[in-house]
């Protein structure tokens, strides 16, 4: 999702939660296909996207719609980061059971309103080619609802993926 960033093997392994040995083989395949570049600087080896790859933009789009979904949401909420206490995706995405047609349920809690987020949500929808359904609460409102609201209790009791955490 960030094609200009270079990665060490250990950083990639940790980020992707994959064993280094498995990752090395895949990186070699991606390099051989011209999708990534391998750069050696002294004893350090870096990997990054190959900007000359003719289908890099298509790969980015595919990743954004699948594995990079949370990155798209993080980027969309970044300008409000100081005003957001936390945000997470719940529902099928939070459970890791989404399919291509799944919408993205996004809970945002903090000093931000739905009208503040409207443009960012629209951009997320466009990037993901999926519906993004935000639910927005102030911290106080969320705390009160968490005690007695059945919907909020159900959301909190099920798996979720955090987009913003402080």
C-alpha cells in the first residue's frame, strides 16, 4: 500500500505475521516477476515495490479492497486522529469473514461528527469499491451506550479490528 517504502525482511515478516523462511521464497518469486525490487546496501537487504511494474496500480487496488482495507480506513481517518479516541471495524470484516461484496462497518468514537467524516468516508468507499457504514459516537455517548445498549454490547462482545487506538 506504500510503494515507496523499503522493508527489511524481519520488518516484513513481523508486519505480515509470516515466517522469514516462507517470506524469502515469496519475495524471490515477486522479484523474479518484476513486482518488487531487492536492494542491497552494505549488509542490509531492502525490498520495495517496483515502480516500473506495469500492473502495480492494479495490485494496489486489489490490496486496498482486501488486505489493505484497514490501511485505507487509517489513512481516511488520519486528519481526525487527534479528535478520535478509537475506531474499529466490526461485523464480517472484524471477524475476518468478509467476501468481496461485504460492506465495511466502522465505529468511530471521539470528538468528531458524521458530517466531519463525510468526505473521508466517500473517499474510502471509492478506494475500496465497497460500502462503508460509519457509526459515530462521542466518548461520553459511547460509554453510556456500552452499559445498556444491546447493539453496542453485541459489537463489543464480537471480534473487531482496530483502525485507530490511543
